[in-house]
C-alpha cells in the first residue's frame, strides 16, 4: 500500500511508540516526546500512488475541534475528498481542550506543550520522513472550531511556516470575556485544572493576547486566508428535509 512507503523512524525529538496502517493511504503513528507528558497520535494520509513514484507533495495540516482527536477530519470526509489530490494530510491529536497551546500550569500528569510539539517537532519530522515539498509555499493549515483558532494562531505566530490558513467556525478573537472564560474551562475535558492554559482570567490577558489571531492579524498579510461560519440555519445548499441540521448547527 501507499502508506507502507512512509519512513517510520525517530527524529526531531519524537520517538515512535507504535504505528497502525488503516488502509492503502492512511496510517496512525503514536509518538512520545519531551514536549508532552503523554503520547500523541498523528494520522497521516498520503496520496494515491505515493509508493510508486518519487515526487514530492504539498502538505495540509488539519486540526480537530474541541473534544475531537486525530480521527475527526477522516470522519468529516478528508480522506475521500483528497482521493485524487496530490497532497499529504497530517491530522495531529492536539488534546481535547488544550486550545493547541503550551500550557502555563501543569496538571497531575505534567505540562503539555502542544504548540512546541506541533510547530518545532512534528512539522520538521514530517518534512524529514515524508516526501514533502519542504517549503512555506507548499504547507497549509486548516482547523475546526478550537482547531480553527489554533490554525490562525499558529499561522500568525509562525508566518514563516504556512502559506495558507483556513478556519471553520474558528474562535479567532480571544479578547472578550466569553471566549476567554471558555478557554479557561476547556482543560476540564482533558481532566486538567481550569484556567491552566493561559492562567486565570483576567490575569491571563497578556499571554492570551500574545496568541490571539486578531491581535496578530498583521502577520497574516500575504497568506491565503479563509474563514467559514454558520448560524445553524439551513442554507440554500443544505438538505432541509434533514431535521438534524438546525440542531447540529447550534454547537
């Protein structure tokens, strides 16, 4: 299978704990790293024909939403939608309520440094172990909800890494009290202390704003940007006979 051609070896601060080939194109790799007090799984999807040629491919990083994991974008159809697209998909686990940030306050299990792991270890590992076009011009990022926030935060904080950033229902302004406190309570889903990401509100303001995409918007200049939002009501392209649509749209 094409996923067989992935070079599975340690490097860039990452140690491979296990790997599982799921189908011809898709593999899950579980890493341990000094940046995280626990293992983290990444789903890698290579293009059709990856094993049979030597060409290099652009990479799309897909960040899941709150409560999700590395399987979420597969469930949303990412693998099928790229069946004939020459692109590598990287779907990292980012913690269920982490906001993809380096936590300020350790939990009982230690201090997870999600941003450090993804931007300084995972991305270099991918470029060293897969046939990527290792350049900013061939590296894109997209995310859902909490992952949409992280997409724009990473792109704004590391504009040298990404040429394109797309947020789907992303919380791209964290300056207000509602989102600030939503971030505050999010670690509970990971069985961590509330307000352990940026600290207690409003004392967290400086650190939170240093990650706020809206504050850092000038850094996004020149990137391809996309923002998608919905109000929960069925649109002209929706199947209005499906009563779930308006319920699902509330979340």
